[in-house]
């Protein structure tokens, strides 16, 4: 670009900025780039920590989206002019209406006529392609244009993927939503990052370093130049901070902490918020403090649960975290919580609290300060480690100050916990000393509140025993997903019973229910590879629908191998072979019909078996449990590596002669009738199932597809599909057309077992492919257009006689 062009472009950009029409990002490209790098750099360690370590991301995903969407108008309106000029394009596009209204009066006046030529000139001088600002909110839609809530069971059946667990997500409480809004108002994302707010310092704040743990060795004195342990409180109007009672966790009057405290003390909305949060803390705070004291940890750690869930044990985040302490499934399992399709103990207040306390104890042992332990809890310890090593500092407040040192949510996470701990110790200062706490929820080892129950007991039975409604029991036991307590084998830890909560004083009434073992009507069965619900039902002489009801299974949902399921007690179970050979119409057969590829494979020292695919199986899983390679399995069965296996398919496997794994079900070759794909036996069986037979007809002069369909009582669609030709194509006399014609009633419909001669080359141990015998001279190869072999010699048809019906040629015998 020439010098003159650059000057014109700069002039045009300046005019656009003056008129408020240009993208502000054009005016400060360096700042926009820096902010973008900050955002990206903060997100990458967090994502890596989630994937690598399964660490708890808390509700950061929720807060990320909510904080952006809920930015208050006042925050935008109060920005200085310089900040407005540098605001990124996305923020400009999403500016609320209230913010626009709050501009000075001159902003709304009509521009003088002299401005019109300048605007036109600016438009002419603007670049050809101007970036379009990104939208933060979706376009408004007319009522009725958004689809309703999808059917979860139908989607699961269609997609072929079972949900990891079935607990329904619960929206966060209004108080938790307001917490996100406060974050966005006090610390708007458009504000400069990092958080480098410094306060004047005439009054020193107290240094508090209480941990609740056994005392550590005295740390060395800080080196010259190191940041002070506490920041200054600020100007004299902040002298009240020095008079506050300090919590048991370390306190540093960082600018973020001070801003939260001032908002909670001086803003009516802030005082209302902390009062609501303290009120809800009555549900679990007392029981949580007891657990923390038992583990010799600071009792103020309870406020981490407030920041995570608002003391609501049913909350789920968009990232998959759940419960009071917002555990991710993987992290919950690490700490002994059962998380599966039937039980989600992240929603059990007592068990999740014990797990969270243990997790925090481990994080404190790893990082040495509660600030870093809190940050690791929020962003994942792997991401925090990467940040510490990158910036070569283990000071949380320093990482918070540095560009891209911490994610946005983590930079606010610790100040929120610290400020709420201070508020709880100084209720009178923040106007919440008269708050009546909520009634404590069931928690702990109180016999009247918690009962031990055997697997198989339903929530309805528990409700009837303690004489309350099933809805009350379900509300007290959100960790029980479904209608009954599952087998103990589904627990993550060894135990003799499940626990359930009942209303206070109702516990003794549950003594009539079994507390160990299984109920008298049920037994458990461990699912094996290749075993479906239909197989299990046949084995135990029941129906698949009954098993689905006993195990709270959705339609078409198959429990994975190793899962324990309930089956009814009764007659002795049938053999595996009998279960595997059960047909869809529940009639037992001597042998199963299995379709195999059109080539013969043999291995020395191996035998051929057949595995029926079950819902959720993968090629890699089947290969692993049968001790073959995935590439071999695909080659033996003509499988696409990119595609998924479908339930009901059969795959042929060549396993060692002595292979007999106890946890895998398959059919031996003597138990099947193999049908080579598109062979005579193949068509005889599958076409014959509809009472028809596969024949060839010869078209005569003037024939059309419609005439052939009417003559042989078949549909046009059937002719198109069989012959791979359009109904609009022309037919010539003598064209060979395949028709699935009506079969005489006397013709046998069951396929005969094909004669197969199989031999083994004893001199070779590798794979041997034996091609079919040579075709007769009067036979032609199979045609892809018709799916089978066609005879080359056709019967002659005299003129005036209808088309000849010619039976298909037999496939050559395969040896």
C-alpha cells in the first residue's frame, strides 16, 4: 500500500471513529490483540487440566457464559471515554439499550448538516472489507419457531450412545445467578486484564495466616523486593477493614477482595445478596463444619461450596460438574463417589462433602497455600501447575496480577471465597446479623434421618414404610437415579448396603425394610460381552421389558459388560447357547443364521467363532476381549474403520483353538448356518422370508417398468432397488430383470445348510484365502447391478408369449 493510500485509510478510520461508526478494534490493534491473547492463554491451561487430570472445573463454564450475557448496563455506561474507545468489537455490538440511553444528552441530538459530507467521505474511504462485529446474543425468534424439548430416550436409541448417567440437570438458584451478575458488574471482561488494581496504603491490614492444619516450619524471611504479605487497606474511608474479625483462612486485602467487601457493605443489592446466601448456608453449614473439624481443616472452607453451588446439592454445570461441591464425574470417582446411570453420589451431601474435604486436603498438601488450593480446585491442578512453571512464581496473587496468569473465573474465585468468609465473621458490619438461617437438611449419621437399605428396595417401598409421599423421598435422595436402589456391584467402594435419607423422626419406621443382601424376589447377574437384554431375559425365563423395569433401563438401552443387573429369582437359568439361539419371535432354533463375506479364510491353529454385536460394542473392544487385532477383525468382516458397529450384526473371529474366555459369549461354527452374502442360499433365505423367490424375467418389446410391476404384483420401488435402475429408464426386448416373485406355498422357506468343504494348509501358519471354484463356461460373474450371478444362457421366448421366468443360477460351491 502506498503512502498516500495509507494516509487516506488513516483519515477514513479516524472519521469513522469520530462518528461512532468504525470498529473500535481498528483504533487500538495492539490492545485488542493483547486482550485476545490473555483470554486464550487463560483458557488453554484450564482445558488441558480438565482433559489430563479430570480436575474439577467447578461452575466456571456456567459463570463464563452467564457473566458475559448478564453484564449490567451501568458498568458500560460508567466507563470513561478512553475505555469506550478501546472496547472490543464484540462488547460494542452487545451494548445494552440502557447503556445507550445513559449517554450525555449531546449524543442523542441530530448531527449538523456539515457532518453529512464527512460521513459520506468516510464511507468512501473505508476499507472494502470491514470485520463484522460478533454477536453475543442469538437473533430473536418468533413464538413457535424454536423446537420443543427432544425426547431423550428416542435420541439415545437413534444415536446409539448411552448417557453416562441419567440425573437431570437442575438450573442454578437465583442467588447463584446473581453472583455471576455481580462478578460481571464489579469486574467486567472488557476492563483491562490482568487485575492490576492498586490501592493507596496509609492504613495497614492485618496479616492472617491461619490454616487449621498442624503448623508448618517457619518460612524464611521474604527477600528484598518481594511483595508484602498483605496489601494496604487504602484511604482513611477504608479504615473499617482493619477492624474486621478475620476468618481461619489467609486474608490479603487485594483490590478484588476489597471491591467485593465494599459492595456487600455499601450497596443495598449487595447486602441483600449476602443475607440470602447466609440464610441458605443454614441447610448444610453446621454438618460441613463438623466434617472439616474432624479432618482438622479451617471451617471457613464451607464458603467454597457456596461459590460452587449456592448450597444446592442438585445443581449441574454445563461442563458436567454436579452437587454441592461441583465434582466432575472423573474426580468424584477418584475420591470414592459412585457416578453411573443409577447412582450419582455427587448429589449426596454427606458423601460429596467427605470427598471434597479429602480433595482439598490433597491440594493443600500439594501447593502449600489455601489460595493456590482454591485455584487448583477451580481450574484443575494440572493447569495451575503449568501456570506456576510458566511464570516461575507460586504466589497466587502474583499470578492473578500477571497477564494470562490465571483464567478470568479463577482470578475472581479466591477473592469471592475470602470475602464471603469475612462477611460471615462480621455479620453486623454487612447488615445480615438478623438473618434467620434455613432449617438444616438431612446430613450425617443421625439414625432418624439416614437409613441403610438393601439393593432392590424401591423408593416407593421406602416412602410407604415411613408413611410419606414418594415425592418427599425422591427430593431427599437426588443421588438415587430411577426408582430402586441398584446392585451393590455398581458402587465405587465396598459396602453392604445403600444409604437413603428420610424426614426427621421417620427413620425407625424403615426397620421393616431389608438392610443387607438382596430382596427375596431378585438376584443379580453380571453382564458379559456379547450378552444383550434379550439374551439375559431368555436365560432367566423372563422378558426384556421386565428386566428394563427392574433395572430402570430406557428403551433400547443395553447395560455394558461388567455391569450387575437385577433378574427375577425362579427357575434354573438356561444355557448360554439356548439364550444366544433365541430368535426375535422367542422361538428357539438349533442353529443361528449368520451372513459371512464372499471369501473363505482359514488359519492354522485357530477356529472360527461368531460374536453377535451388542449395543455399544466397538471393534476395538471386541478385538481386545477376544485377543485378536482390530485390523484383522475389520478385514475378516469387510468393516469400515470409520463406521460404528450396529447391534445385531455378527462378526466372524478366528480365535485360538483352546480359547474359552468366561466373560465373552460367542457361537461356535457348529451352532450356525453361514450364508455367503448374495449367494443362492442367501437369497433363498431372505427373499423367502416374505413368501417370495428371486427369479429373472426377460422383457419383451414395448414393456415398461410399470407393466412389469403390475404383471408380477410387485412395486416399482422394489424393482428400482433390486435392479439399480430408474423407473423412467427405457426397457429393450431381452433385458434381464430381477423380480422377487410370489413363491408357491409348497416351497420350503428355511435355508438348507450349504455344503462347505474346508481344509487347512498344514505347511503354512499365516492367513490363507481360497478363491471359489472356477465358474462354468456358461455362467457369467455376479453383477453389482442385481446383487447376484446371472446366467448367460436364456430361454428363447416365442413372439406373443409372456416373458419367461428364469430361476437364478446357483452360486458355485465354495471350498
